[in-house]
């Protein structure tokens, strides 16, 4: 973002020097001011999404800004297709409104003046942002509106997300092909082609993430906490790591997880398998098991009986590798995030 801001400042500053006759450093200060105006336009675009979402009772965690794009992170999905469509199209509507106001200002202001040129550039950038964002493919706003339409038709939000994601990938290929053709006939410069291809790459990656998310969300019901939990083998504190691993190897239960217990038999820590494997084999008889364990207090606890979606949301809210699964005060076992990932994305697991 910083590099792009510097590039826009220099390019627009050179334009102000050549076309408007401004001297240094004023020309580059004008370029920097144009960058600030672009950021303001993006912020207002995202506020359109955020305020519309809050109007329908959807909380907003944060707004992330980039120079030519941004995104609004909400605490939950839209409850219905109509709400999803309205929240999605609110941003482009704000950009179109800003473009209209800037266009009116550009028509009123005198030609070849600083204020007139800035108004013209803001009008052009906001209209282009509004037009580009309503194209029907995720992760664009138009793709989210397409998803809302498909959601209403298919009655399945996850399938709608996957289809809208593939539409985004098709849109990326079409945009790349058209830009290359325009470059070959001389209508687009090499710098313009590189810029468009960077946008296409971002669109392609965002569409792929949407497809992946749609598939994963559709598999939430398959996440069964009771079947994924691994049994625990607790060894007393002070047990050498090598001895603890020998006991685990002799345990008849599959996928047993090593833990540390105090003198009363209460579980106090969970062995980190990655840290344990890093200990050289010849050192394991001399290293205590708790030195490669995480305290129980540092681990997130999941109550048995959570739904698949609740499990995934808990893992997103508290990232980690292992989680304690409890039934009341008793520790039932351990859930590893890799086991959940294998259910949600079986292709990657294979």
C-alpha cells in the first residue's frame, strides 16, 4: 500500500507539474492530497457496507483500508438473501454517489485548474470503482449480490458461494484476456497492463478463497466433536519424555495424546507434539515431560456437545493447535485443529 501510494503521488505530481504548471514541492503535495482523497473514497465505500450491516443488526468488527480497495469484517453472515444483497450493494451505491457529486463539481469548476482536475480524477476513480465492484463475481460486491440471488434460488448459501466464486474466476480470465488484447493493439500501456494483471491476480485469489470457504462451510455439519476427540494418557510430573513416549506407544488406544498430571491425578498440562519431536532422541531420557508441555490454563476448553459450526467458530476465535474437550468438570480428551481441517478440506488432508 505504501509503495502504491508513493507511485500515485509521484505520477500525479508529475502530471500536476506538466499540465497545471505547479512547481515542486507543491505538485507532489497535490499528488499526496489526491492519495488522501482516494483513501477517503474507499473509507466511505466501506462505511456504506458497515452502516447498512449495522442497520440490519449485523455487528462490524473492523474496516481494513488499502489505497484502491478495502473490506469490512462483520461478526456474522447476513441472515437472509435480501439483507446480503443490500449490504453488498451499499458500497458501490456510495461510490456512485461520490462519483456523481465529483462529476457535478468538475463540470462547474473551470478547466485546467487544480480543483477542477482533482474533481475530475475523483469522479473518474469513484465511477470506475462502482462499475468494477458490481461485476458479478466474488470477492467483488457484485459477486456477493449474485450469491444472494443464487442463495434465494437454490436455498443453499454455500452452493451459491461456490458458484459465485467460479464466476469471479471466469471474470478474472476475461479481464486478463481483454487487457492483453488492448495492450497488443496499443490502447493500454505496459504499466497499465501490469496494474490490471495485478488486480486480476487479486481477483483470482479472492475468488479461490470464496470457493474454498463455500465448500468448507458446507461441511460444518460433518464436524462431530465426540468422534474427533483423542484420548488422553496422563503421566506424573517429572516423568522423562522418553518414558512418557514409551508408555504412549504401549497404550492400546489409537491416537492417544500425552498429558501431565499432578500428585492428585488432575491434568495440569498437555504435551506439545511439535516441541517433543524437536528434542533429540538421546536427550529424551533426561528431559522432563512438562518442559515440552503447555499449561492447562493456556489451553482453550471446548464443552462436549457443540455443533460443527460452533466448533469452527470457537477455533477461529481462539487459534491454536490443541484444545481440551470437557464434559462438566471432566476432561474427555483433546481436539487437534488438524483433525478438524481434515474434515473440512479432505483434498488437502490427502
